[in-house]
C-alpha cells in the first residue's frame, strides 16, 4: 500500500470541499450516518473479526472484545449523546449591565481532520475516532498503519458500502511519508495520532513546524501498584490479562508492577502459577513475561516517585482501602487510573496520556474541545438602553461607581 501524493490530494481536497458544503448539516443527520455504519459493522462482525485474527494472530474472542465491540459501543453511545452535547447552551450573568444579555455557547466543527492509527489495534482506534469526530461535524481521513495490509482495505470497503467514503471520510494508505504529507497539507486542520513515543515525537515536531494542532496517544503502558491489603487473586488475573493481551503490545498494557513487600511473595507465587496454567494460545511467545516487571517496595507512597522510566498512560491500584487507593492515584499525574481493575475504557470517559505518554485527550464529552472549536455569542436586546458603564466618557461619577464595585469584592 504505497503512498500516492496525487491520490492523497484528491482525497483531502474532496473531503475539505464536502465539509464546507455540509457544514450546516444537522447533528441528527450525522447520527443517521453513524448508525448506518454501526449496523454494517455489526452485521459483518464475524468477517471483520476473522480478518483481524488473520492479520494480528490474536484470538478470535479478543478481536471481538477489543476491536469490534468497542467500535460498536462507541458509536451507539455517541449517537445518543452528541445531540445533547452539541445543543446550544444559554447563559445569563448576574452583573449590572449584563442582566439583559443572552449568552449562547455553541460548538463549531474543526473541518477536515486526520487520524493516524497503529498496527496493534488496526480496526477499533480508527473506527472509534471516526465516529466521534464525524458526529462532532468534521470530515475525517484515516491513515492506517502501513503494516495493516488486510484491515485497512476492509475499513475502506466499509466506508464505501455505507456511502460514507469520499463525502464524510476516506482512507489514505502509506507509511511515515503519508503522515508527513497530511501534517503539511493545509486542508487538514488537525492531527490525531496513535502510536509509539518515538514516532509521536516526530509528529509533534512536524506539527509545531507548520503550526498545526494535534492530539497524541503514545502508549506508555500501565504502572500497576499492588498494596498490602489487595485481593491477590483478582489482582493476578487482571494484571496477567493486561500484560499479555494483544501480544503484550497494547498501549495501556501493564508494563511495570509495584508490589508492597508485605504481600510480594504471595503475589509473585500466585502470578507464576496463574501464568503457568494459562493456555499457550492466550499468551503468545512474543509476550513479555509479567514476572520480569515486578518491583518490590516497602511503601508505595514513598517509592512510586523514585521509579525511573517514561510517563505511564494509566495507573492501576489494587487495594481494599479505597480511600488510600484514591489518594495514591491522585498523587500520580495521569489522565486515567483504575482501582481494583485495569486497562478498561468507556465511551463516556476521556482517553489520553500526559508527558511522554501523550498530549490531549479523545472521546467522550470531556474531550469535545479537541473535536470542535467553542463559540460564544453575547446578545444585547435591541431596545433602547443607556450607554454601558465602561464606555466613554470616563467621568468622575463613573470612577466613584467603579470604586464601589471594587469594594464589593473585598
């Protein structure tokens, strides 16, 4: 799947022009479009999962659970919520001179945006991003990984089958040169990138060079903290799954396990036995052994800041003391943390990293500012009114009135 600049130009210019044509299209019409795509994916779920299995060698159940179902769930949730999220909000402010002003908050779509996706989750990340960005009113070009030789054409096929391709979204094939081209292309208004920290650094530098906004999700894995009072059996099962699924290549996979010393021997033995009994098909040979990730500390609070390494994408804390676990989670600068669970995402919650793990967030209402530009309009009644206090002329009477206003805030 080689990159063709002429094809890229045709795709982006067409999507940019179509955005301008359909900029005023009602959100409920976009919901119909997203629903049609969702129903097509659901109808072809078995075939999609089998293609993912063929390309990634992951278990069929995992392809459904981690690729197909997340795309369906994201769409179903967003179809219901976007009409509410994008509804104009009317505000009035209780200040003299502003009582009669009607203030309206609205969301404007950005335009044509690009989503650059990785090979480890070739279907879900692109399709979830597409749904979320499309419902926000944008047109979308998806640049799949050049390693995705089977799933990428399938995404193109699905877009064509549902009538989305060319008008609302399209796919652009190629490697780093395609990503570079999208960053430089003036019709592309924003970049959403999923991938490694190394590649993410390059994307950030390239975006900075041309002044283009971006969101980066760069992995970083999950730092797991097992406290002395944790339920060992639950912790072992959750951590083993997180470390091993997707061949251990998930962006949020457990990649460092910090265990308090009072429970360390029991935890390590239980994890060793659990991994030994798992079917080999569940732990591919390429998966890193979770036992090599274990670090023993006397006290998590005093030790976690001393650990070296890149910023984690998420934090997972296992403890029966929920108050302590929450306080510990708040002390670590991450967007996502789980207590007595791990590596879970929901369409109602934002997703993203900080520092070396990424920049910005995506999905949910709480990331709407990444998919749209906020607009506010202040409307004064057209009826005759006195000049505003802050207008000219600056009289002595106004000075005295403003002094009284300052006293109000003492």
